[in-house]
């Protein structure tokens, strides 16, 4: 699959998730079969203000590819200027977020609020697409609420503006992440557009991902929350597509992935911050596992990389929980 002139490694891609899909995790999921990864959500206003915290979240030269940088905002000129700055990074694609339902984003008319103002949404897209040379994609939802379902119309307008692909989360902004995803809308969009449509929402297993790819008409599927604590879901899905079967990772393989991520987190951030961020990932890695709650209790006491590594080895390899006092 291609987005513009960018060839994806597979048609199973990772959704951007604030606070989670940072550089270390992007490296992990690409290594484990994701077709593409995307940065955390970046404010166009912060980018043009030269915010060090925001600019540090942009893709860098030591990342594998393909990687997309996602920005949000409601002002066409600011979004264009931010995209021009982002274009100078090693990102392959610039992604516009027209789907985030968070109040801190929508209160200023950005994110999913743009679905209530399709004229401005189209103006933002045109400003960015006409301003940069790299492919531009857009992520939307089915609409603002059930009374204003407009994903297909919005997607058509984005295609007309020159978008290289459109990703659709099959819920309204009002739904947030609750309720059932309506994939019929994605199917309608896939039939109506000539550019790739990427489907997102309620994909919790390799089998669901394969079913959506085969039955919805979309060019790719985007996996989000199900990949937290299970980055191998991309490899599993790719294997299922190719051979009809897949193998889940052993505890030893899981440990190898986690240990690698621990090391990358501490290299990416100061040790105290890297360990703190890793605790959240550890909670996902061990959800539903026997003695997982006790293990997480110990993880939350850990203050160093070495302690996290020791706890991980004991739990996943020795099948025991080391008690920290």
C-alpha cells in the first residue's frame, strides 16, 4: 500500500495515542510489523511558537520509517506554517487531526470540532496540502454526534483538497471511545473515494483486523488501544493475513520486547521520567495476567532502570513477583 509516494510496510498501522506512542514505542511497533506509525498529537500553535517540549516530540533521524507527524489546529495559516516546520523533520507524511474529541482540543474549534465546520476543515486541509510537498493525510470521525454524521461528505471534500488518504474512526466525537464503532460508514467512504481509506475503531484482535480488511473495502486498518501492551498484534495480523495462522509470543519473547523498551525509555528521557512513563506501559503488558496486580504494585515502587529490568525478568522468566520494600 502507498500513501502518495510513501510505501507502507503493511496495511496494518498504529494509531497515534497521546502519552503512549512516543519514539521508543514507535520503534517497537514498527519492528513488530506495523505498516506505519504516527507521532503523538502536536499543537500547531506550540510548533510555531518554537515550544521545545512539542518540537522534541517530532520524528527524528534515528527512527525507522515510515513515520507520520500529526498536528492539530483550526487556523489555516497557522496549520500551514506549522506543517512547513514539520516538513523539515524526517517524517514521511503529515497527518491532520480532525477527530480528537478531547475538550482541550475542541474548545478552540480544532480536532473533531472541525467536523461541525466543514468549510473551515477544508480550508485548513487546502492550506497545508498546498503549502508542503510531503503527502498529507487526515484523520476524522463519523461526525460530531449521531445527528450530524458527515464522514463521507467530509472525506470527499478532503480528497478534493488533495489529501493522500483519510483515516476514519468509526465513532462520533460525542461517543468518545464508548459505544459500538459503526463500520458501515467506513465501508461507504471506501466505496465513495479513490484515495486510500484507513479504518479505525473496535479492532481488538488479529482476527478482527483481518475481517475488517477483507469486508469493509478499506485499504488499511488502524489499531490503537489493542496495541498497548500487545505491540505484537501487528505481526500476528500480518501473519494471519499471509498464512491463515499466527503464533502468540512466549513469556520470554514478551520479556525481550519489554526490556528493550525499558532501555529505550531511559535513553530517551531522564531515568526518573523514563521509569515513570514505563510504569504505564507495564500495566498494559500485564493486564489479565496471573499475579499481574502484585507485579504492578512492585513496578510502581521501582525508581531505576535496573529495578524495572529485574522485576521484568523475575515475572516473565522466573514466573515470580519480587517484593520491594
